[in-house]
C-alpha cells in the first residue's frame, strides 16, 4: 500500500509540474508567491499612506489617533 501512495503522489507531482510548464508557455505565472502584507499595510495603502509601518510618515490620520501622536497630532514633521 505505501508503494501505491508514493506512486500516486509522484504521478500527481509530475502532472502538476507539466501543467505549470504548459501554462508558463502561454504566459501564465502559476507559482505561489507568499504575500507578507498585513491588514495594517493594506489599510495604510487604502488610506493613501505610502510609507511603511516603521516610518514616522505613516503616523497620519487615523493611525495618528490610534497611536496618540503623529503628523498633525502633536508630531512636528514636514514631508519634503
């Protein structure tokens, strides 16, 4: 029985690689990419803040309210 499982797993892997290859010939990228964006990153982009979370420029608007300080809320910073 373990040999049968290994054979089926190998056949499935071969078929998957074959399908990826054929898709890549047609210009489709099927590689699974890890996207390490958090909810806060998506929220920041939706509000129009292009700075990353570790940048002081990201403390604007509602992010400044949540932090208790930020640009326009007690933090004197000029974006040039």
